[in-house]
């Protein structure tokens, strides 16, 4: 339960996709199972490490990279490669990908691996260290990891904080009494005398102390949590990691305008299905002018984020916070168009690529403020062949 509260911290990063729970709780069960086997069979650190690595590769395919598996379960060379590289790179990828990060590309490795390692450490501390408090350290590590890799908004911050405090104190109290009874039983195994009144008084005193500590912890948490979460946004790792993307490195459609209207005036750049009458397709929004050229201001429209789940872009609501009730889908086929900027509309809620455009999908960046998409994986002349853009009104009617 305590480890599960830490897993819930990843919720907002995955946009509420329940599969992150499968990865996180799967890692918890796997880690506790490995810890139990290590203690039961008295395995050494080298064997335990080897078993952990093997379990990570075998079960990680189904729990962390199901899209690269066979039938969603069996490992493949691609899934094993993603798992091995993910030990190092999945953490950075999750921070540089826009929210929701999606479940593809190894982002699920973060909740799976962090849950696996902290559960293994907690289990070993429970069964090998005679202390009711040390096993809570891995629990706190997982809880903080979920916060650090989340977004500015908190997910059930007060509820999870109170639950963690109450359950941790209750568990530590129970664990301490269980260890004390075990030690007393070993020392007094040959003593038949027992002062029942003294034992009963000691038990009531411990229960009263535990209840007082729990009540104080709940009160402090309830008072402090709103103060901590109110006001400025929370400081998370995502705020300090800047995606390595500079829109000035890519030729804008405006710079290619002369080529489009003169050299390619008789060519079909791309075809669009589903576009309403008199509506226009926009390639980019440029808001910076240096006296000669228009471009994108890195502090304005040039703020792009790496896309994790292209089918669920976080631009559903307009400036009033109202989610449009009617969606339109544009089916765009790229032909002679050459460039990095993807054609689209004004309120994009998702993008999907044809199979031969998956390379472009892997390098997709999106600017929610200007509704502009750029792919770094598509060199000129190699843009995706088909994109699907669900775009609710109002339509962009500017040039």
C-alpha cells in the first residue's frame, strides 16, 4: 500500500492512462517477490543482482514496453534493446517529452524500474534488518520520485500525503511491537510467570501513544499541505530540463514560400480530406521579426515540447476552459511538400501517422500555444505520408 501511493504520483505525467499502474504495481510485486526469494534461499548480492536484471528483462517487456513485444508478452530484440537503453535514457526522455508522455518509447520504464528497485530494497530491509523504520526509506524514495517526474499540478496531494503518514506510522508501530514480542518470546521461552496486569497496561500505553502520534500527524499534514501546494507551482524536474530543440534550426514555411508558389506552382504539395468550406490549413505561426526575416521567438511561439503520446495532445480546451463538443478529422496526404512543419489547424487534439511516417512521429515536437507541429526526423522530402488531425472549431482563417 505504501509503495502504491508512490506509484500514483506518476498519474498526471501519463495523462491518467491506467497502464502506468500495471507497470508500477507489477514492479512492486516483482520486487517484493525477489526480496522474499533472496531471504528464503539466502542468496548473495551477486545472484540477487543477476536475478533482478533477468526479471527486469523478462517481465519488463510485458509491463514496460508492450508495444515492442510479441502478443503483448513475449520479449523481442527491440524490446530488450529498449529496456537496456531505458535504464539510462528513459529518465531523461520522460522529462523532455510533453505531457501526456504516452506509453510508447520506453517511458513506462520509469515507474516500472523505480517500483521494482524500491520494492526490492524495502523487502530486503524488512526481512534482514531488525528495525521498523529503515524499510520506510525506499517508500519515501519512490514517493519523491513520483513527484519529481510529475507535472506542476499535484495529484491528490493532501490525500496521498495523509495516507502515507497514517499508514507508515501504523505499520511502523505494528512492526516494532511484532519485533519486540518476538525478542521477548525468545528470551522468556522458559519463564512461565507472567504479569498480565503489567502487560495489559503496557499494551494500552503503546496503543494510546500510537493513536496520539497518528492524530498529530494527520492534523499537521492537513494544515501544512494547503500551504505547501498553494501559490506558486511546485518545483519538479520537468521545470529544470529544457528539451534540446531550437526552432531556428529548421527552415520555416515562409522561407520556402517563393519555392512553393513559383517552382512548385503546378505540383500537389499535399491533399486534404475533411476540410470545411473556406477553411485554411496552417503550417506555422511566426511572431518574431528582425527587420528582414520572420521567425519564432524562443520565449513566445518558439516554445516546443517533445511529444510522447501524439494521439492525445493537451489542447482540448480553449482560453475560456470550455472543451469543444464537436471534432473534425483532417486526413492529410503529403506528396511534394518538403519541410519540417506539419500542416494542421487551430485546435489540434491528436495526430496519428501512417506506418511509413513513424520515423517522423518519433521526432515530433508540438507547441500548444500556437498549435504548430514540427518533426525533426523528417528531412526535406521525407515528411510523413499521412497524418490525422482531429481539429474542433473555430477554424483558423488567417494566412
